[in-house]
């Protein structure tokens, strides 16, 4: 059942979301869409980006709303096999309630399918095993410039042939660590760079993860206020896949 949740929203503060994405605009738009629970999760790609999060938290705390609003962060590896610019001390100092994270690159120009798959998989597994992470964001999102370095058929075949044993590893880590796999609206299902066949294969990828017991959640990945509400599609997708409530993750407010 669709619940009106979105745990991946950007703001203008980190210059990732555009000027329409003030915290107040986000919350008021979410109210107008009858959403129930959201997380504002701007990028933290390096430590020098931390100060703006105090402004985001200030804005969240200043707004009275009936919607559940979580103060979150989106983490990115600082390099291939590097670390997140994040720690328990940073979480506690800034008061982050939700941490979503993932790989934002192929980290290679190689046409070797095994090499690309290995890089993606080990970074996905690192997120799912990280006790500070709550959500693995947009698995198999590839930046447009890197997607275009290879034919669409190359990507389609790569995801379609992704081994069952790796699906089992991902789902097992998700369930064991209570770390959800995100079903992302803007980066995947509304991504015009992706082929229709790739998106169809992606749905089957999600179904395989469902069968293996993975946890899921949804995010719009909004970079413009008009993208809020896109989670209605991906929540409906989870409904269509008959993902049970026990496999749908939601955060819990920290004291």
C-alpha cells in the first residue's frame, strides 16, 4: 500500500537541488501531496560541505507540520574503495537521523563487464554492511556521461546477467543489517538516458532481490520541486511486485 514516503530529497543549500528546493517549499509541497514521511538528505561528498547542514536542520526545526520530517544526509565514497566523509561523531554532533549512501560512478572506463560489476557490487555491499548507513541509494545508477561510454545493450546485458549468488549476498546483507535498498524515481525510472529495456530489467532485478528477502524503501531524488511526488510511481511499483510490508523499511525518529 502506498504510504506517501520519500527518503531522498535535496535542497538548494549544497547546490545540488535548485533554488526551488528550500526546506519550507519541500515541506509545504509534501503537505499538498498528502505525503506522510520524508527525509531531507543533501549530499555530503567532503567534510567542507558539513556547515550547510546546520542551516538545513535549523530550517526543518523552524517549520510546524504534521508530516514526519527526518534530517538526513546522502553519502558518497570519496574515491574508489575509499571512505565516506562520515562518522559516528559527525552523526551525533550534527544530529543526523537518516544516512543514505552509495556509489556515484563506475570508477573505470573499462569495457570489461566483470570489472564494472565487481566495482559496483563491492561498493553496494560496503554500504549495506556499514552500521552508520540506513539506505543503499540508487543501485546501478550510472552518470549520463559514463552511461554513454558504452552501448545501452552493454548495460542491459550486464544487469540481466547479474549472478543469483550476488543477489543473495545483497539481500542477505540488507536483511541482516536492516539497511534498505532504495527504489529511486528520478535517477532510475524517470532517467531519460536509460533505455526502456534497461528499466524493465531493473524491475526484474528488484523482483529477484524481493525473493531473496531484501528490504526496500523509496526516494524521489528530487533536484527540483516538481520532482516531489515521483515516489508515487515507485511505491506503486513495489505494490505491483507484491513486496510485503515486512520488507518495506522506514526510519525511526531518534531521541
